C-alpha cells in the first residue's frame, strides 16, 4: 500500500493493527461513527469518554468548571456525564507519575496527590496499578513495579497530558 500509494479501506477489530498501519482511523462503536482522525488523535485526544475507554483509558473524571483547563479537585465519572457546573477530562494511565510515599515527603513535586494502592496487575511490559485517592480509583501503568497493595504512594498528573473533552 505504501509503495503503490493506493488508498485502501481496511476493517479490523484489532486496535494495535489499526493504529500501526493507518494514516486515518474511523472508530465505530455500537454502529455509530464516534471519531475520525489520525491514530495519535484517537489515542491521545479522544472526542468522548467512550473513545478513551475503547483505547484502554478508564481514567475519566469530573472537575469543577472554573473556566480554566486545570484540575483543583476531581471525582470519578463512572457514567459519561458530569453534574452541572463540572467538566469532564481524562489522562492516560501511562502518563501519570508515581512515587513511594517516603519519596513524596523527601522530594515533593508540584500537584502531587497521595493515595493507596488497591490493586496490582502484572501485564508483561507494564504493571497496572489502581490507586485510590479519596475513594476515587485511578489507573496507573508503570514499568517493573515494586509497589504493593496497601502501600501509600504519590501521584503526579502532568497538566500537559490532561485532556478535557469538548
């Protein structure tokens, strides 16, 4: 296809394959076209919470709408809607930085949140952690994790990786 520069329509249920071979992706969910764009746009800039979840991001949150794109407080959005006066955002699990609690206190970093690890799942290249912060579960992916259930950890959510839904 690249050699002949021929446009092709390729239908697949394999997310990795679609992202790897495509210049443009059209995502259908439940028979409805949800988003069209580059693979990077669908993965990092999903148009809706359903698109984010399809690409493995369950971190969907609500925050007060103060007219700015920052987070001062947030709560988990199990549905795809927030209350009036709130806006909805996501952050990919691999974009969250995690530190042991003793390092938070000795090396404080801006906008850190403290929570407790409630689940650890080894997934090969990465380990998926669930960290509860004030009863809000946050998924975090990290390499070679030595974190354990019950451990207090600190999370930093870099502002540049926060994505507010339109």
